[in-house]
C-alpha cells in the first residue's frame, strides 16, 4: 500500500533532515477500532507513531482494508509537494479497542480527540486523515 501524506512545514523539514543524515526514524504502528456494544458499526484507524519526529498520524481506513503488509508513505508539505520523504513500515498487529456510542462520524471524532490528547500529553503532535473512498464517508454532516 502506498500513501501520500501531508505534514506541516516544521515537521516535514525536521523529518527531511533526519532522512538526509540517514538517521533511522523509530516508529510504532497499530490499529484502533472504535465501536459500541449495541450495533456492529465500527470505525478503523491505522496509527503510525513517528517517535523520532514526535509525531503520530492516524489514517481512517475501510474496515475491509488489509493492513498486514508493508505500508509505504510519502510525506510532503505545502512548500515541497513535489519532493516526498519516503517511509516504509509494518503495523505491530496490536489492535486497540475503544467503545463509543454514536454514528461513524461521532466515533471517529471521539477517537481523534482521544488520540490527540494522548499524544499531546506525550509531547507529540497528532493528525488524522481520511483514506476511505467517498462512498464510505459519512458526508451528511449537520
């Protein structure tokens, strides 16, 4: 799987400097599933912690998406959309479960806020990106 992912300029240039110095970027990846006990509706978020950069990125993915193989990410920023920083990783296999009652959008918002607060307390930034096809996104927002 190949993903292109935006970073803010500060994080991009820091990650770029590590890459140019051939320094390894430590990471940890896992899946978070958000559901409730009353219905079978779930949301699935792939989380990649870039520990060397003090950054974590969550990708909302389809429930059916296979995340068992290698994941290639190209990080870009507004200043350099033509030069991505290549990064490859594999998820740990860990699945964290979070319970929240609501529709898919509410579950995603709850999980996003929980992850943002968690990483903020660790001194890291967190961003959340939706990789699902439009047909799977809840676009009926009030």
